[in-house]
C-alpha cells in the first residue's frame, strides 16, 4: 500500500522533554537557538544527538556524521527503544495559539514517490528539489541504521474521512507520550494505533485512495494521492539512498520505505505561512536597481516588501512573468546570485526577517502566503512549485523528532 503501518520505535523514557527537538532545517540563521537546545539536552538521551542541524553544517562534517551513526547504534544496543510492531501513531499537536493539528505516523513506499518536477507518481513533491542540496543529506542517511522523520505528508481530504476515522476512537487508544515541547513548540500527544484500530484506518485509507483515483480518472490525469508538505529535500535524500541500496540489494529492503506524518491539507488547523528571502553579502542598491529594471511594474497583484538597513519599501512584480509571486522573485534571485558570493537564506518569521536585514550588505524580502486550496491542482497543472514557496506554520510549529524506524 502507498501508505502503511510500520515497526515504530520510541525511546523508553520517563520524560520526552529532552528527546524531542525541532526539524534540523529550522533556525538556520539563528545558531543561538541550537546552542540553547544543546545546553538543554546535555548528554541525556535525545534526538539532537541523532541529527545534524543545518545551522551547524560545516565544510567537513564526516566525523560528526560518524558520531551520529555510532550514537544510533549505541541507543539500539542499549535497548533504549520500545518497538511497536505493525502500528501507526495518531498525533495531536497543540500549537501555541491553542489550535490542534492532527496527524498519523506511518510509512510511504518510495517506489510511489518521485521528486522530479514532471512526476506523475502517487506521491509528489510540492517544491522543486535542488539536487545540489541532496549530497549532505544523503551522506547523513546512507550509513544510518535509523531514520527520524520531520517529513509532513499531505492528503487532500475535504470529506475528513482519514484522520477522523481515528479521532473518533482516540480516547480508547493507549497514550505513548503527552508533554510540552521545548523552545515554545507547544504540546504534543501521541496514541498507539494497533489491532482493530489499524483496520479502521486502513479501510478509510482504501476509500480515500479509490475516490481520489476516480476523481483523477474523470480529469484524465494521473492520480496524485499525497504531496510532500514539509521535508521535501529530506525525503528526496531518502529516495536517493534507496535507489543506491536497491542497485546492490534489490527492492525488498527496509530503505524502500520512509517514515512520515500524514496530515490533511483541508484541516482548518493547517495554516500555510510564507517563507521570506534574506540575501547576505550583497550590494543592496544594485540589486534593487536590477529588480526594478527587470521584473517590477508600477502595480500588480504580485506584491512584496523589502527591508534593508537604511531603506524599506514595496515592490510590484510583473504578472506576465508568472502565476506565483514567489516564483517570479526566486527565478530572478537564482540568476542574480549565480556564481557570486551572495548567500540566500529562507526565513519564516516576519520579525526575524526584519531584524536580520539590519546590516549594510543585507536585504530581506517579505512575501505573502499562497492559497492552500489550490495546491494539489497547481502541482498537477504546473509541476512542483519553486523551492521554499510556503511553510506549514512558523518555525516552532514544525515537526519535532519523536518516532524512529530501522532502515538497515
């Protein structure tokens, strides 16, 4: 099946407050966040010791990656994990605004996933994969005995039949964890889905798959059942690692599957936030001059704001250059920074962008959120969106590492 139960690992701990840390691709321009995480967890059992935050990436991370894999092996040998066979985990994440975001953890078959922009598989990327960004992620995963996912997969379920099939019986399910996440991450509760509850979800899943297949047949399109909402590059790295192992060991291996959390695009709690652009080591006035000459008009629906140390304002981008504001801007930036020393970073919060823009050689571009209701059809029509088009919530609302799974 395209989405299925798995043998899920969770550490046997009295408290998970130090175990769970936020996705490694968050707070990339705020190393102080990760310094605080490091202080909080110390030498205690923590997923922090099993990941490599992008804010801490260096030119040569080989020794640290070896240490991560060694720690994974030690955790396994010491029996730190409980194993929940043939299971899902039903997750409720209470955000700081009190909203509950629902999800269910299981595995996808990577044979049904393709990250290329023109993919017609059942699972597709929402954003264009930057192939140059895959090697460090592949290096981290290729010899790792465990995977810890921060990947959020989306279904398009306006009937609310999938996650709600478990929500209706959640009070009867064993609670695996229930605690406050560190660093203002909100609250999270996970419940074990086994036995009859698995069958209940699987029946709802089969109905969703059949109805989706029929819908796309009527549109004369290849069915798209799921889209990767968060963690596009991490899942692409998992696919790459599987392809490499498949050549040597065949397709019937654990690496064929990847652990993800499935959420509903149509859930009211599912908020799409814009991802802003921050450019460092740039001639700000020259950049703005080129933008105004090449992609700007007097007025259009494509509106962005910019912030620099001694300047701020509003720009309108030429509608003839694309359907998405972020696409027009990203295409220009890709050309402008090509083969230069300019660095581009991706920032989730408005206030952080404005704060980080307050340097003489730095400029930030503030964008607005896209309409999530048109996401699946947009991907069907135009292929994967420009990278970093949207974010599913603010940085603190990203997935924290909880469940894990053996992949070797």
